[in-house]
C-alpha cells in the first residue's frame, strides 16, 4: 500500500515537472517568435506572442515575468492599444523591471487615457531616476527634456480642456468605418474630393498586417455630387493601391501629382516607409513609383506635404541628423528630381516625434507632435512664420525663403486637440475649416475622420486666369506684390484659379502671366471687415499668336465715329498696352458681307484709325500701332469656346457669305454680328528693348 502511494506521488511529480517543462518550452518558443516579429516591426503579432509567453511564465519567476510584460507593453504602445499598454507597464513596474524610460512611456500612455495626475507622478519619477544617474548619458538628456515637457503638459492639460477655444469639432461617421480612417486630404479644383487612408475590409489584399492586425491601408476617395453632397467612399480603382500599405497623401498645387507614403512588406527585412508619387491622367491615378529623397535606405520617409508654391516637399523621417525620434525635413523639388535635404530644426522639431506636416494655403505649417506641451498623444501645432515670406528670384535660386528660426509655434487648444492622437489636417481653401484625424474616445485606438471649423475673419482674393475669348490657363502664374513687403509667386489650379489670403490696408498688385500670352495686371486694396470676405479678380490674357477680339466697341451707324459706350473697352486696351510696353499691334476692323467690298474696306479702315487715334490720345506711342481695315475680306473663324454659346456653329467654321446664307434668319444675323468686329493681333514683342 505504501509502495503504491509512493508510486502515485512519483507519477504526479513527473506529470507536474513535465507540464512545467512544456510550459517553459512553449514560453521560450513564443518569445523567439515575438522577438522575430518585433525586429520586423510587426508589433501586433509580436504582442500576441509576448502575451502567450507572459501567461505561461510562473508568477514566482518575477524577473522574467516583468521582462516579458515590458516587451508586451512596448508593442501595445506602438499600435495604440493604450489601456493594454498601461496594464503591461504597470505589471513590469510591479515586477521591478522599471527604469526612467519605463516611467516616461507609462506617463505618456496615461496622458492618452486622460489620467493626468497619475501621468504627472510617472513623469516626475522619470526625471528623478534620470537625474540620479551618476553619469548623464546621451540618451538621458532627451529623456529628461521629454519628461519635463510631459510634466508641464499633465499640469496644464485639464485647464486647457476647461478653457476651450473657438474651434468646433464633429466626428464625420459618413467617412468612417470600423477600422482606422485617417490622413484626410481635400482635392479637386473645387475641393470636391476627399482622399483618406483606410484599413477597412474593402481595402485591397486578403492578408492582415502583422503591424496592426488589420488589412493594409489603401487610399479611398469620396466625391461631392452636383448638389454638394458627399458620396460613399470608394477605394481608388487603379494601380495606385496595392497589397501593401498606401496612405497619407498630398497633392502638387496643380493637382496633377500625388505624393503618398508607401510601406512594402518583406518577410525577412524590417519595413521602412518610403515616399512615392502618382500622376493623374484624366480621372485615373497611375501606379506609384518611389521618390528617392536620399541614398539612406535604413531610415523611414513618410507623410509628404507640398509647400503652397510647389517648390518644397516637407516630410517626416528618422534619418540621422535630427533632433530625436521623427523630425520634419524638407527637400527641394526640381524638374530633374529632388535637391538638397534640410532639417527644419528648432522650434518645430523636438526630442520627441514630429509627424504629419501639412500646409494651410496661407503658408502656415501644421504638424503633429508628442514633444511639445500638449494634451496627450499627438497634438496639432501651427508653425506660423513670424516674418514675411519673401521671394528670391536670383539666377540660381527661385523659391520661398522661410528661415527655420522664424517660426512661432502655436497650440490651438481643445477641442481641436484632445487626450488622444490628433493629426492630418486639410483645409477647405483659405477658410479655417476642413478635416483631420483623431483616435479620441476609441478604446481600440482606431483613427477616425473629424471635421473642424473656426469662425475667424479671413479676407481672401480669388483669381481666374484664362485666355481672352478662350479657356482657363492652368500653366499660368500670378505674381503678388504688396506694399507691406509681400512678394509671392502663386500657382493656379487646373481650372485656372488661385486663392490667396490678403490683409486689410495693404495695396496689392497682381500680375497674371503665361507663356505665349500678354500679361494682365490688377490692383486691390481692402479695408477691415466684420465677417470673412472673398474678392474676385479676372485675368483674361491675350494670345500673342491669334487675333484677340475687343468687346463692346461701338460706332455710329454707317460711320467711323466711336460711341461713348466704347470708352470702357478702349481704356482696357490702353491699360493692356501700358502693362506690355514691348508689344506692337495691328488694330483691325471688320464688316459683314453686305455692301460692296470697296465701301466696306474704306469704312473699316476709318474705324480702325478712330481706335488708333484714341490710343494715341491716351499716351500710346504711334509707332506701336498699325490700323488696318479689312472690310469683309477676313470673315471670322469660330473657336471652340464660342461653340458653347452658339451650338449651331462648329469649331473652325469660317463665317463666309455662303455658310451664313444656309442658316436660319436669326442665326444669319448672329453670324453677321460676329463678323462685325474690332480685333488686335500682336506683331512683335521686342519694341524698345534694343534702344540705347
């Protein structure tokens, strides 16, 4: 009996020992898998393995249990599982696996959870433990800086939330899914498209990311219908999206080039984000191609943002030479690729992470950071230039000069910022309204799209550059000069428009230019207003290769005498010639086919000479002007734009007597009116250039 009892005890001991050995073996195997995933940046998969190892580690092995809790916490921190990260960090501290960095990271997670008092304790603990080190290491200095900033943030955040701001924020569930939706970016000539990144189930590919546990991100777009209502977001149906991660896009000023972040998967190599470009052909976006920013292949390049002048690409990177973590950099965009790379330096960059740069069209740089004083997680900040942005048009450099040290950093407060991550701004024109992303209030850390509005008073000018008697000129540029020192070159959109913020009490001159066209100048001065106002300017540019119609020139019946109502059109012609002093023109008058050829030619010649006399009387040199009366010799050739107004006409129709007589009575009269016209065409553009 005693032998049997001893035998049973021995078997039980063997079973227990076997279970312990198997458990330990399983934990070690899970740790090896977790370490491999972690090295590849696949933190979701790594966290699952570390959690298995932690659960299989006996409680009495306190050191090992604490080490595994700490690794688990690091993964949860990186994938925004805030509450799980807090629990894991607390376990690591409970098992005495704690240092100043652990206190810092736990404090940052507590900030994201709105536990400001508890966060302050751990920020202070991080400072104290770093300060107590006998030797200050290179790593401890930025740690103390972040902990000190974090402590001030924890102390001020409750007051910021109580104080509030003029911002109104609303979660836009129409764009959101049950997964992450972030980095909204308005596009289209009228801001009628909203692009954003999403990991929803409709994204391409069947696999789930080892980083997030969701599908890889794709770029989706929602478009407004004719009534201004947003339509259901759809994944961009082209080669732009792949099975890899695509997202965080921005556009060149003309809207034809998309810059985006792309992160490809390699099962044996860490994942590094890269910047890629895609070009728009009609309504389709091409396959993305990598943009080489530097030769460094071991650093991440992400979150591209094009400056309003289109000459600089701002982005985020952890490449060497920064202030710490991820910094905001910029690189010059040239016709042959990218130029030199610059770090924005202080005060924008800190020992923390600066991410998601974007521009408001007025030139203000918006970005997100966890290194400045904030409310928790990533907060949105405004880098506002404290000096005028002056254009330098030297022979070897042509760009907006923005001294890095001239930025003033502004925290826009609550509710634009929250205890969670807030980032990815996009603006509806120059108004302080648009969209951004935040994971506030989401227990799983998913990002969602929000709208924002700030009722600040803004005065803007909207200009339209187009060919006189023709279509918009997207290749045009507008120069803007103000007596306050403003000196800007403005690019126009695909519809030939531009929008720019202006200041009350400043005298502005706008010069519209385009290759192959005469310049056009407009002046503007506005006074202070009590509500936002937009002022509209027109820039009709005359083609130097084709005749240009002068509208609203009227003569007495059967005479060459100019009627008083012609004055406005004639004064505009005087202005045009003054703005283009090196141009000489032929001023021509034309009649319809009725009447004799000889009589019509004499009448049209006298009419052309009447216009020339007016121009000379108003200061235009006579040798710049050539009057010609063509009578009915040159019937009008119809251009495409005119067919929109007169559908019965076709492009390149010539309004001959034969063609007109085939039309109805009303249509015949319309054609005769079109033939009775006064035009000018440019003869040369070098008048006076070679005078001594």
